[in-house]
């Protein structure tokens, strides 16, 4: 039986921020998970001279502006609703595999290198060789060091960042550290989730592992990097209240200073927003990236899944694909008529009359698809009808998810439930295709804002626990308890038996074409 709230009032408002490289959202939730207000802001990514460079970087000054603007806007909405005095806490989801450097004033030393920056592979390879390979990394931190992790950024900095910029750096700051810092003024702490996204934290102890900095060749840079890492804190410990400067600028009443709690990687937030916090529960998030996450008390027994540590203790098993909505957008174009596309695609038979698409508009390292191999390839050729293209694209995403589900099972996960959320999951057809490809029922979330909801859920768990500790209440309130309070489901999607054989053959063919692409 889930534990109920004792200290946080039922009238409380909890905000969840979703700082992604595609945009920023701030949603205000009541304690039953209903959205009261929302704010959406754009993000501009720097591509160097052109997108072909593979560079993906985020200006930290833009992030600072997004943090301030989101507070102003959500405060105005809550004031209009008469709920501003109920705002007590906030949680943040961010792409922790995106990180920057800031000086003592919180100003940018170097833009944040994004999680999907395609220039990192060569630096990751250099650093990995200096350490002695992934087996040595497993010994040191209990998990893999993936290309997109923050340590790869430091190896790149060794080549491209000046000694003066290395020395004036105060903090190596992940996306979430920056967002929380601009909201509270505190850049000196980070969550376990941030550490787990760096490739520098030992997943077994939740402490920085200095030996991982041997990926750097320069001894001075190793020493500086060690000093520039923030302190890892417990997720029940607030980063701080909303700063006076931000609160006054937003017109908050004097006693309204919501507590901001340690941040979630967007994968952790998506897992929580998907209601998948117990072992065997899997959350599929179909957003800009396509992600399959699960929670476990143990690390994977085998395989190459990414492994991270959740703020509250368990391990996060993850397979994240670069090619989610970014691939789909290239197929359907800007601002399509989604309802018309859905109807047209439903009139196409499963398997699209033999049409298959390889969805790699971006490299996919976890599948061995490199930058030079990445391509959107139609087999045998691109169909003229948009309905055919749309259905084939949905099927390709479903096949990617099926590969990831198989990886989780091969690694030792006993799957008991799969939930699905994210923008692409708004499509009824997508959910039916995915359920059939997986040959499993899917539980659909009522909220399509998985990371923002997940951030709010973890903030509620932390706020209730923080208040219980202050009042001497010993009974624990967990993230799973907060999920039971705030996460709501809207029904189950069953596999379509009439499509099963088509998709069994389609998945086998997708595997064959993927193997051919990798040579």
C-alpha cells in the first residue's frame, strides 16, 4: 500500500522543468498530477559553420535566460489562477550528458557540448585508450563510459580549450547543475543523476573516481578538473530556494520561495514520469530521442546497455537512440496535419507492402552506426504516398524499440510492465504498432510530458521527505509513493493479432538490413 502525504498540503503546487536541447518546458502540477499551467520556450543550438560539422552546442547565456523567463511566465500563470501562494517546490529534468564550463560569476567559459554532438567519438576513443579500455572503466566506476558522457567533453577540451580557460573555470557544470544554479544561485552541488551521466562517478559508491581523469594526458588539467567538479548531494537535500533576485524579478510574494531539489537526467525523469520505478518496469519514451529505460537493484549481468544510478538508489538501465522525433520530422516535414497522416497510414497494410526505412538521420553508436554510415535509406525505394512513408517510419521506430527491449532482457531484466509516453506516443497507430511488434500490452500515460512530470514527482518525494525529517517523522516517503500520488494512466494498448506475423518478419528484415549497413 503506497504511503500518503503527511506534510505537503494537498493544495500544494509542484513545478517540473524539462530543459532539453529541443526546448524548455515548465509545468505546474497539483498533487494529483493534473497540469495547472505550462510554459514553453525555444532553444537554439549552435552547429559551428554548418550542421554537417557534427557540432551541437548550447549557449549558457541562453540557458540563464530560459531559467529566468520560465519563472516569470509560470509565476504569472499561477498568479492568474490564484495559486501562486501554493507553489512550494520544483524539480528539474535536464540532459545531463550536456555540460558546460562556468566561471566564479556563473558566466560561460565554454558553451555546453550537447549529448548528440557527433565530434566526441574520436576524443572518447583517445581517453578510453589512455585508461586501458572499457574493462578498466568497468573496474573503476562499475559501468560503461559512453561517448556522450561528460568525460568525453574534457578530453576534447584538452585539445581545444586554452590553458587560461581551464584555469578560470570554477565549475564543470552539467545541464541540470546550470539550470538549478540559475534558479537558486547555487552551482556547487549536483545530484547522483548528474554524476552518473559524467563517466567520472563510481556507480557503486556515488562518489567521484579520480582515476577516471587519467583519460586526460595533461597532469595540470587532471588536477584542475578534480577541483572543478561539484559536490554530489542526496536527492532529499534542497539545492536551495528560488533566489531572491529571480523571485523578485518574477513578482513572487515575499514568502513564496519554492525549494528546488537535485536534478534528474531526462532519462531518470522519463522513467519516473513513466511510472517505472520498481524492478521489471520499463518506460519507453518516444521524444526527440527514442529511449527504453528500466529500473533494477542490480547492474546488468551482460551486454552493452548504458548504466546510470538513480538519485534514490537503484540502477537505471538505458538504451537511448538519437533517432526519434528528429528522424520522424525529416520524413513528414514541418507542421504536418497529424490527424490526416494518421488516417492515411492506418489505411496502409502492416509492413507497408514491403517498404522499409533505415531511420538513421543521426549516427547511432549503440547499434554500430557511425557518422559516415548514418543515412535515411528507403528499401526498395521511398513511396510517393505520405501515408506509406509515415507508417513505415513508425514501424522503423518500433523495430528500434524492440531491439532495445531484447537487450534489457538479455542483460537479465525480467520485464513485468511497459509504459509508453512522449510526443510520438500521441499517435494511437504508433502505440498499436509498437504493442504488436513487442507482442506485449502497453500502458499509456495520461500525461504526455514524461520528463517534466517525472521532475515534479521526484520534487514531491523530496519535499515530503525533507519536511518529515524536519518534524522527526521516521516513516519514509519514497519516489514510488510519489508516483502513486501523481502518475496517472489512461488505458492499455493490446497487440493486434492480425498484424503479428507481418511484424515478426519485418523485425527480422530490419535486423538484416541493419547488419548490412554496418558492413
